C-alpha cells in the first residue's frame, strides 16, 4: 500500500492566498481541499485550486529544455541551452547595443518568490531599456498613482472589506477574481457578512456580472467613463460642503486646488456619457460621504482603459474627500510581515516615471519598464535599439497583449526568442529555446506581493512539497544560471557578478532572502517561526498607518500631482466627443472562475461543459444585427476580426459587448492538446495596441470600438485573419 499524507500549503494560482490541504503520496497530488484551519481563507477553494495537481501531471508540460530546429523540437542539456543563449545575447548586445535584447515577464512571475527576487535582478542586469511586463495590461495606473501621490508604488490602499458599511465596486469582479490589489479569499462569505451587519454592496459595471448579481444595487456605466463619474461625484461633494479631509488634513498637499478642478464636471453634464442619470450620480456621492465607513474598489476595469491613471487618482481622492482614506472600514494600507514599501525604497524601486521613453512612439518608462503597447513596434522597427532578441518569463503575450496577431508575427521574426515557461503555448511555440521551471508546489513559496495588498495581515510560508521532474529547474536558479553565463561571456570589464554579489545570492536563495526580510519587518517573524505554522499566522486586522506610510517630503500625500491635473483637460474634451462611432459597439473583457488568464485551459476538469468563449450581446443590439442565440458573429476592429458564438443577454449594457480573454488556442505549433479542443478565439486579436492611457501608457483593452455582424455559414475555429 502506498502511504499518503496531508500537508498544508497556499495556492499560488491567483492573488487570493487560499490555504489548501493537499493529500499526496510523496510524488503525486491525490486530492486538494480548502484548509479550514487557515485563518485567512477559512476553507475556501475555487475550481482552479482543485486543479493544482493537474498542472503538475499535465502530459503536455515541458520537462526538459527544448530547442527548436525548424518545426522540430529537440531536448537539449541545460548547459548547452544556457551557454548558447548567453553567447548570442552577448554577441547581439556587443554588435547592436544593450537595448537590442528585451525582456518580458508575465503574471505568474508575481506568484513566485524566486522569480520576483531574481527575475527583476536579471532584468536590471541585462542593461536594456526594453523591459516589459504584464503590469502595463494590469495595474500600471495603480502603481503609478501610488508613486505620484504617496511617493512609493508599493504603498497601496486596500478596501477594509470586513468592516466597511458601504462597499462600492467599480470595474472589478471579485466574486470571480477573488480580489486583486485586494487579496480577499472567500469573498462570498465576506460579502454575505457585509450585508448581515447592515452594510450594502453597490456595483457599477457595464456588465451585470457575478459580483453585481449578489449586490444590493447594480448600475450600468459606459466603459471608459469612470473618471467622468468620479469627477462629478467629487464636484458634488465640494459643492455641497460634504468634502472633509478629517484627520489627514495636516498630512496632504494640493487640497485647496481641487474644488476648481472639478467644476466642468457637473453630474448633468457627464450623465449622458456615463449612462447613469445625474440624480443617481449625486446620490452616490452623498451616500459615500454620509453612509460610511465606505470603500470603493476599482481594478482591471478602471485600470486598463483610456483614463486608467486619472480614474485611479480620482478613486483615491474620493476616499480622502470623504474621510475614508486610511480609515477602518474605508481604505487602509496593510502592514505585511515583509515591509514591501521599505524593500521598494531600499532597492530603488519606488517607481520612477518618464526618465526615458520608448524609441518609436515615445511612451514613458515606469519603474524602468516600458508599456507593452510599444512592444510590437520595438521588435519591428529597424534602427539602433531595435529588439532583436527577447526573453520571456511566465507570460503569453500572443494571447494576453493587444493586437496578438501583430505580436506573433514580430515574435516569429526575432533572431532569438527564449521562453521560460511550463508549456509550449501560443507564444513559446515561436521560441528558439524553452526553459522549463518548477511549479508552485515544487518550490519554496511565500506570496510576498499579495500579503502586501491583503484585507487582513497574515503570513504563510509554503515549503516545496513534491519533487520536480528531473529536467526542470527553479526559476530563480534559471535566472542566476543565465546571469552567470552572461558574466562569463561578457568577461573582463563587463563582469556582473561582483557588483551583484552573485555567489552570496546563490547561497541565500529565496529562502535566505525571505528570512532576512522577515527579520527586518514589523512582525518579529522569522522563516523558522513561519515553518512551524503550517496553516499560516494571523497578524490581525489592518490599522491606520498614515502619515508614516507616505514616502514624501514632510510625509504628506500629494493630492494634486501635476501630470494628473493636466490630464483633466483630456477628460473634459471627452465630454464634447460623440458617445460612440457610428454603429460601433464597445468591447470589454471578462474572467471566469474556471480559467486563469491564458494558461489553465489544458485542465480537462476546468474546460469541460458548455462553451465559455462567447460574445455577450444585449437583445437590442442583437436584434439590430440579426444576431440570434448561439449563432456565430464576426467581431471586427481596426486591427483584425474574429468569429465567436453569440450569447444574447440583458446582463450586458446596450452598446457594449463582452468576451473572455485568454482563449485562441487554435494556433499551430502549441502543444496544449486539451486547450486546443476548447480553442475559442482571442479577444486580443481585436484589441488595439494604439489605444492606451495617455498618462501611464497602460493598454486600453476595455472599451475597444468594434463592429459586430452575423456570420454566414459555419466559421473555422478562432475565426478570421
Ligand atoms: N483583453 C484582455 N487582455 C488581458 C486582460 C484582460 O482583462 N483583457 N488581462 C490582463 C492581465 S490583468 C494580465 S495579468 C495578463 C496576463 O498576461 P501574461 O502574464 O502574459 O499571460 P498569462 O496567461 O498569465 O501567462 C502565463 C504564462 O506563464 C506560464 N506559467 C505558469 N506558471 C508558471 C511558473 O511558475 N513559471 C513560469 N516561468 N511560467 C509559468 C503559463 O504556462 C503561461 O504561459 O493578461 C492581460 N490581458
Ligand atoms: N478566476 C480567475 N481569477 C482571476 C484571474 C482569472 O483569469 N480568472 N486573473 C487574475 C488577474 S491576473 C487579475 S489582474 C485579477 C483581476 O481582477 P478583477 O479586476 O476583479 O477582475 P475582472 O474580471 O477583470 O473585472 C473587471 C470588471 O471591470 C468591468 N469593466 C470593463 N471595462 C470597464 C470600465 O470601463 N469601467 C468599469 N467600471 N468597469 C469595467 C468588467 O465588466 C469586469 O466586471 O483577477 C485575478 N483572478
Ligand atoms: S481563489 Fe485563487 S488562491 Fe484560492 S484556490 Fe482559487 S486559484 Fe487558488
Ligand atoms: Mo492581472
């Protein structure tokens, strides 16, 4: 008989930090349950967590370094792959300059302690301006606004969902996402508790999604108009004498300038654009000021749109102006066991902005990275600084970034593409080398970023549980090994190792670094103490931290950063623009409980059942286009067209259509056999890289103007090109 046992870890697939009880036999996962003794997640588990074992055993997983020769893939020894990659990188940088080699890291990087520490180190050591990440299709506006207002991108306010009375959700869907920049496992229970204590949940979203369905009220708002809505709410507060900084008054600058700034945005004036009547807008403002404590949570819907930075700023201002910033039940700044704000400060990563710009379109750098809106053109446009080689880590740009088809052409033409990935997916199939890393349960993990944005202070360490396949390496090792090779090939004057202290870092590894950071943090924890607490430890509710948390002169938050104040003029001009182009609909995205961006569609248990890659269309828009339930439609934009089945529903606002992202698995050369059977079409084959937030450069993936027409006959999967 095989001996089995149960161990406790944290699921690292999304931001929610669910504790999991894993039954295993020392080699394989036998079952996954939610860990009832986890003080934070209290037994919660979503369908993806239950599929953790599927990832480890996926027969399509890459388990040895692969080298592509034409259409064929050959397993090669690590030393051969690393050596050749490093020598080609060094040769390219010698011949064409440091910028000729780029780096892109994707979302799971943030879920790997080793990749956070060592991937960023690697990126810096490349010495290239061409660093990109999924941040610029995600939280870039949020990080930028924190650096502008609080002097540090790592100072992030989080809704105190467990004590608020009014929880407003604007452009997020936590019931599905389980919270983001609001780590909140078991969100359903938290929302039930909110209502049980007499509080209310109000959702403002162009779609009546899963969170809206459990809300007290849901209002449709037109995509990309949140800044108008918030500006009108702020004007109401100032005009009606409801704006009051309270305790924070001595700790801010720029307050006096604010009332005049919002004068052009009367509720009556913005109402037609927002799609919400003026009385409702003013009512929301009053409710927020009087019905508190109140917290408004904006996320992907408010970030990846044309006014991402402006909207994020106005959201924070709404809390300052109603006394809900840094207040119990409002927004609070977590006190994580690893003090991320301090780490950012001492490692020089508080968030630089605009120190340099992208070569072709002049998009601004943030924290040494350029927005992905500039990626394709930086790969394609000849001249000094053109990216000739790209390394990706835990990303799938072909499916995740705007205008995926252009990107796939550009990636396919690179002199060198290296992907550190567990799969030969839609992006890595184009690579010259795939370097396979371990997965979460095979390496030591501590969710350093997500503890820092959690609705409660907790700490939970997950030591490696199961042995990894012999041919894979921990991601941090891959980065350090590559750095070592680069150093070897650069030689002499260009030696990196001494400056970076490579030998010391190698000895410490992520565990050693974590232990040191815990010891420097406020909780008195050490790695050894954490290891003795397999269910994690509760460090208590969030507490007010201002002004000590502000990393600015005099510890004062800047309520009126010049670059954001200037952008109000662009918002004002939006008021005079037509609501929509003739006949165009606005395309937005959605997530599903059973998928994780582009990469969990190869688990049978997650993809089985009805087709999920459908276009949501309001009955009026469907009728006007002769679209019927289940029929196929063509969705076309400036950049391309796809074909998808139609789902007619009143859950979407008239004038808006909605698709999930992360599909489009029909592409030749990827090895994901299950995903291929549920290929769907990629929304990012129609999103437009030229649409971005003018301030931050973050892509505007939401609100894309598209035309939708009925297809004739049966289309091929994934649609047109
Ligand atoms: N239209 C539209 N597009 C979107 C969004 C949207 O809402 N709408 N959302 C955006 C957002 S928020 C994000 S974060 C991005 C995500 O964009 P990306 O991060 O580029 O894409 P993912 O789908 O998360 O790809 C993750 C890749 O990492 C691999 N992987 C998984 N675990 C590991 C690991 O431990 N190590 C390594 N090395 N690789 C691993 C997977 O196989 C997969 O290939 O997509 C964005 N794109
Ligand atoms: N199950 C699951 N969970 C996930 C992920 C996943 O893929 N699947 N991905 C993870 C990642 S990487 C992230 S970043 C988080 C994202 O977490 P969330 O932001 O909570 O999730 P989304 O589903 O993207 O929610 C965005 C909402 O904004 C709405 N929206 C779109 N455009 C606009 C607009 O212009 N204005 C307003 N007000 N609303 C708009 C959409 O209808 C949608 O309801 O989720 C994480 N969790
Ligand atoms: S909600 Fe996120 S952390 Fe929790 S089980 Fe699901 S994927 Fe894992
Ligand atoms: Mo994300």
